[in-house]
C-alpha cells in the first residue's frame, strides 16, 4: 500500500504551488499526479497557434516569492503559450518539484475510506494510492468539450480541440479547414491559421465582443519598474475585484456626454487590454451604461469588417458586453476581410451532421481536410466530476451535484472530508486573473492543513447547510449582476447539454471573497465538522 499524507491532482499553476506548500512548508509526504507528460496544465495542453494569455504578463504568475518574481523577465505584454510554459518550468526547477510528480497518470476514481480516514485514488495506469488529504488542482478549464455531433466518428479527416492540441505541429498549410467556435480560443486561433490555410470556414453560434490586445514588447524601463515594484504590484493584485492591476473607477458613463464618453472609449480601444471594461465603473453593473460600451464595440466591428453581411453576423449579439468571458484579439475581425476566410452563421444555417468528408449544414455541404473545435470546456465542474469521487456514506459527487454544484467557498464539498479544491465551483476562479485566486486558495488550504496537523485532528468536513448558504450567496450576487443577462454562457453551464443551469463561479470579487475566507480561518474553521 502506497501511502501519502497528501495527494494533489494536477500539475498546473495550482498543483505546483500546492505541492511546494505541502511538501516544503508543512513537511507532508506529498505526491502530485498529472495526466499530461509534463507540467503546465492549461499551458501544456493549449498549444494551438495563437494561444496567448489575456492577463498582463507581469501579473500572470506567482507572487509568493520575491526571488522567483524578480528573477524572471517577461518580455511581452501578453505572453504566449510557449513563454508561460517556460516560466512554469523555471519555477518548477527553482522549487525542485518534478521529483514528486507522477506524470502520464490520469485519476479515474477516488473514494473516501471512512474507517481508515484515507482517500483511495486510482489511475488509468492501474496505480492505487492512498492519502489523508486529497487536493484537486484539476483546473477549471481543463475538461475539453467536443460537442456530440452526429457523424463525427465517421469523419475521415483529422480533428482537433484547441485545448488538447498535439505536441507535434499540425500541418495546416494549403488545407481546407473548418473552425467551430468563436470564444476566447477561437478568436485567437482564427487569425493565425488563416495565414497558412487554403481556406478557413469559421462556424459561429454566438458572436463575442472582443477588444484589441495590442500586444507589444515591454520596454526596458517597464521591466525594471515591474521588478522594482514587486511589493506594490503584489498588494494591488489583492485589492482589485478581478486580481488585475486595474480597478473600476467611480466615474459613471452618465457623468459624460456622448462625445466625452466616446473619447474615453476610443483611448481605451487604442490602448487595448481587458482594462477596456474599466473605462467606467458602471459598464459591468448597469445595463444602460453597458449599452454604451456594447454599441461602441459594435460600431468598431462594423467599421473593420468590409463585407456588410459578415459584419452583421459578427455583431448579432444576444448578450451585453462582459456578461460572458471578455476576450482579447489580434486581428480577429480583420481576418474576415481575407479572401480565404468564410463565416457561417449557425443561427440561420445550423450543423446537421459531420459527414465522412466534412460538415453538412442546413444550407450547405462543406468538404474539409481538418476540423478544429474551439468549443471550450465543461467548465469548473467537469474536471471534478470526471474524478468519479465517492465521499462519506458512499455519496457520489455526481449525485450530490445533480441539481447544482454544492461547495462551501468553492473549496470544500459536504460529505467529502479532507478533500480540497483549488479554484473550484463557487470560487471567483474564472472571473479573475486566475493565478491571484490560485495563490489565495493554496495558502488558505495550506493554513487549514497546518491547523489540522498541529491540533492532531483526523478530518475536516463542511456541512450541507454551509454549502446551501454559500449557493444562496452566489445566486443573490449573480442575480444582481449582468452575468444573468447572457442568453447562454458557460458561466451558467449552458454549453453542456444536461448540465445544471446555475451560475457557477462566485461573482462578488476577490477582496470580498478573501475577507470571507480569512474570517473562516481566524475563527478556526468553527463552521466545519472537525474530528
Ligand atoms: C486557452 C486558455 C486561456 C486562458 N487565459 C487565461 C488568462 O489570460 N488569464 C487567466 O487568468 N487565466 C486564463 N486561463 C485560465 C487558466 O486555466 C488559469 O489561468 C490557470 O492556468 C489554471 O491553472 P490550474 O493549475 O488551476 O489548472 P490547469 O492549468 O487547468 O491544470 C490542471 C491540471 O490538472 C490535470 N488534471 C485534470 N484532471 C486530472 C486527472 N483526472 N488526473 C490527472 N491529472 C488531471 C490536467 O491535465 C492539468 O494539467 C486560460 C485558460 C485557457 C484554457
């Protein structure tokens, strides 16, 4: 029997930091288990052309170590996949983590053995391991979703999901390629592959608002300053609701006339980045204020895209700006001015089936060499459900969560003692600059484990009533936000058939959330069942 104090599932940003904390700070015998053949998580799997971070480089990473922060030099405003992977390898090496990671093993089930107070974990390579604490660092956007399209199994060409992009480069040169999906990844991949393919046909279900990234090389001065300002930046990231360096100003859209307002939008559009949504304090809160931003972006798209019919499809919005994940782009809209790019509106011309040679829609029969699915993820709950977790009294997670995900703080699940989640459903997670949320979670979990170990406790468990209260808090905040104005969004589980339709992440912002978590910790986890 192989026993560990703690097992961590996943070796992305979360898993790596949690391994360091458990092993080096708490002295727990710890193993991280990773399905991939290397570290990196999101940045290991998402190797598609154009894969890039939307958070600014000097804010996207670990801040727990001044040395690690200062010794790494980001060179671009928005780092690409290869750079982030390199950065994570640099951190992993500094902390000497690799020796305690089991790669190429996917956890296929995990069961709580009540009498032994141990978690039994099984991998797809027939390994059976046991631990006291099971920490799920499985990511919120790691369960790639390929929609169940009729005929896909008979398709004779090759198909790929952006989130499971092969390590070997995919030859797209002079090929006729379909791209299904126009979310964050779709918006990034299209301009890159349009440069090499013979023809690219993009299938759009819902258009997305996208802001220009305006990526650029960082100046020497900027690099010197971000390193010098380490403490300041670290503090700032903790203060803002999204864990970015920008916060939302007090000024309202309605403090300005049309001309003044447009000037502000124009300046932010030229500057690029996610900070566009912070032009005014009420864009993300008030539907009328939001309309001015949505209209501004729509006008920009109509101006960039030359073919009026295509421009109309790209602006046929069914949701307010920021009610779905905001995206950045580099020449996405310009891509539709290329002769080798075609847009298909799935609203008027839906996919009927995948044929042996391509895609049959209501109006057309397309032939493709390759199909790219940029169709996103079974977000937040998907990776956890696929662990086939069984808790106390044989409680299956899939049954407990059949109507909605039940967690307390997005970290613990009732009936699942000693099991922790990093950025789970019910935490701010995907609504933030994620590494900031990850550090907060890993540090909270570490402090909780330290408490349990120092008091020689066997187990900790949250209650159904805590989870119920937490769900109500999320619902109350979500109902008052613009997020619920989106007709369909993966924040609400709308992209996965059969998934409960509830708002999944915590929408109250990081500082408020952090305060709640801190109080729980200061009160020595009084609302938990501790044995
Ligand atoms: C394309 C893309 C772009 C993104 N851009 C941004 C951005 O700009 N800013 C931002 O803040 N966030 C962004 N994110 C979110 C990103 O996921 C987080 O920033 C961060 O990388 C999450 O780290 P993690 O370690 O929590 O999860 P992940 O990086 O997802 O790592 C989880 C790991 O767990 C492993 N795993 C899962 N299940 C199992 C299992 N059963 N057995 C074994 N191993 C398992 C996976 O293989 C994976 O390696 C983006 C996500 C995607 C997909």
